[in-house]
C-alpha cells in the first residue's frame, strides 16, 4: 500500500449526451497503476464512497466517483435509514443503467490520461460495474450486484470479479449460483476471466464504519480485488 498523501479534487464531467455531473477524485502520491471508476450504492457519493476512493488511491490507483444523481438532483447524499433507502431506490429506478454507463465513459476519458481503466461498484453500483464489463469492455469488480440477474443474457467482454455475502437477505444463494453458472459459461465463450466469491457476511459488508461492515470479509475482498485488477490491467 502506498502512503496516505492523497490529493482530493472535485471535477466536472460531460457525458456523451452533453449532461454534466460532478465527480470526486482521489489521486495517489505517485504515478497511478491505473484509473478506477467507483460506482456508488443508492446513497450517493457519500463518506463511504469517498473512503473507498481513498483506499484505492492508497493502493496506488487514481479513483474517481461520478455523482450520477446529479442528473436528477445535485449533491445528493442519503442516510442509511428507511427514508434514505426509499429515495435512493426511486432515484436509481428513474436513472436507469444507460446514463450511468455514459458517465463512466466520461470519467474514464476525463481522468484516464491514457491509463488502463476499470470499474468497481457496490450494490446498485455493483450491477452497473458488471454491465460496464458486458457493454463497455471494461474490467470490473462488482460487490453484491444482485440487479444483474435480468441481464444474464449479456456476455462479459472483459474480466469480471464478483463479491457476495452468504447472509445477504436481498441476494439469496440461488441467485448467486445462477449468476456464477450462467456468466461463468458465457465468460468461457468470450475467453474472459470471471470469478465469483462469497463471504460469511450480509449485504453492505464493505461499508466502513457502518453496522453492516464485516472487516475480515471486506479486507479479503479488497485484497482479491487489487490482485484481480493488477492482472486484468497488466499493472
């Protein structure tokens, strides 16, 4: 892991449909291994997502978290309470998946500067990250991306790593098994590495400082993710 001398920026992105959004950037203290687009949960670019960016910057990556909700309402950060969950779900349902993928493309172009680029996402963002692998050909790490289930007819076009909690009430083991089986077969056809890992944890086990955080599972998933992306991007 690199030192803690991280630079933080807030930049503006312009997507291919000319929509502008903000983005949080965490820059490492030396030449980055690559660029990593961090895709939020349904709660916006909150303290947890900014901490995720910092963690990746400490590991040597240039991390950028686009504010996808800016397309609907600027500056949204929701609390982990029922009202926050309800609003977040309504926002992502309104947002859909096509617009976030355009924003990922804008993020990669804005901060990549020729660097190899990958995507990591959490919950709703985990499904967005998986679609970045099937639709954009970007290596991706997906945490508890249960919304991928309707898209299993798509084939991974880039390396894909998926993390799930064995105790997640929203993503039962049967769903994980189906994703592993269907996309495992598809990845073989497209000759792309795919790995699905499960952990003795529930949903949101990577949320630092939150009651759902399971440190041992989060640390193992992070280590696997770093090794995976180093290989996928040749860093």
